[in-house]
């Protein structure tokens, strides 16, 4: 009996030790693995369609993988030099912009004091300078770390390929490891698919599409540094409550103050359309039955960005919602509307 007990203790120590070593082994590439899994989830419907046509897993996965590489590499190859150039021009020109005069025009009562206006102008100028310095350091770091970035992209590619090809087997394996009862496990997987779809499709992809629509307005009406502003609008489109208005409203105001009325009206019209298109597109991508509360998504995004960087826009909300849903399911309670709104 004592010998069996010691064996169990030894096996537990070995297992925990291997788990810890594996964690530190995978830690540097953990986000690359997660990125590959997220991309596999996004492209899963395309894979299912291709597989239904070709009937071979490896061939279907290869076709989808080549398609993914093309839609990522081709835009990066052509747009990255333009984006870098416009980013530098934007930040340099931002240092020379008189931010105080438009603020005085819009809020004359608040910025009536010259001293207050001067202090606000110094704060904005300092912020822009610090942002430019930070951006320059990040860009330099990307160039110097190119070999590391290439290896991480390789991990993303391999993860994407094998998760996409063997997703059914992977799901069954995960189910076999979960410590939950079968009923809880069934509910968890039922919710997880709709929740992941709601966050990735409903918040991230639609946000990017909203940014693209606002960006079309920037290009049509020849706003300076349109590509860079489009990128900012895409990021803003992912953020609940704020959206692309974070970009197109300031751009429209500056165009109006500068006397470019036609450009300003065009940008504001496209911006308004990009902010309202959500109500039309969202039901196409996700079920009407699953709507995650926007406050949870916003809090998850903010925390996720601090912890994971840009990928936190996706991981933060998912982790937070999964935790809340698991707690409610494990309590054998219906998931409350404050977390996931269910509409029949």
C-alpha cells in the first residue's frame, strides 16, 4: 500500500515537472500557437467547403493554407513600404499641427484662457512626440528581430495546418482531458463555438470591415496618409462603443476647420455609414441568439492588450467570457443575459 502511494506521488511529481518544463518551453511561442488556432477557426468554414469538393484532408488543408499565405503575404509585400512611409509622415506632420486652434473653435468656452490652451497644446505635443519615439523603436525592433519573427510565423503556419486538418480529433482529445461531467462538457462546447464566433466574427472581422469602409472614404476624398488612417480605423472598429468614429470624427473636424468642406462631408458620410453597417452585417456572420455584452468585450480587450499585446483584442474577451460561462454552467444555472444574451 505504501509502495503504491509512493509510486503515485512520484508519478505526480514527474507529471507536474514535465508540465512546468513544457510551459516554459512553449512560453516564447505560445501566442504564435494561439494565433494559428484562431486562424484555423476563422478559415474552418472555407476548409469544410474545399474538403467537400476534393475529399482529401491534406489537399484541402494545403489549398486553404496557400490561400491564407496569399491574402497575407501579397498585401504585406505591397502595402508595408507605403504604410511605413505614411506612418512616419503622419507622426512628423502631427508634431507640426496646431491642435489648440480647432479645439478653441469647437469648445470656445473651455479654451478661452491662453494659459490653459498653451498647457493643453504642450501636453498634446509631448504625447505625439512620445508616440513617434515609441513607434520608431517598435519598427526598429521588428527589423532587428526578423529571424525570430520568421520562426514564429513558421510556428503559426504549422499550427494552422495541423489544427485545421485534424480539428475533429483535436476536439475529441480535449474533451477526454476535461474534468467536467458529460452534461457540463456538452453545454460548454455548445456555448464555446457560438461565443468564439461572436467575438472573432462579430467583433474583430466586422470591426476590420467597418475600418475598411471608413478607409474607402479617406482614399476617395484624398485624405493625406489614407492608408495609415485606414489601419487606425480598423483597430478602432474592433473596440465596442467607440468604433471607427475614434478616427473619422477627428479627421472630419480637421478638414472642416481647414476649409476642406467637400472632403470633410465625404469623410463624415463614409464614417457614419461604417459605424451603422454593423447592424446590417452582424446578423449575417453570427447567430441572433448569441450576443456577448459589450462591456465584457471592452474590459476583456483592455486587459488582453496589456497582457498579450495586440492579440489581446481577441484573447482577452474570449478568456473572460469563457470563465464566466464555465462558472455559470458548473453551477447548473442558465447563463445570465448580462454575459450572453440569448434571443429566440
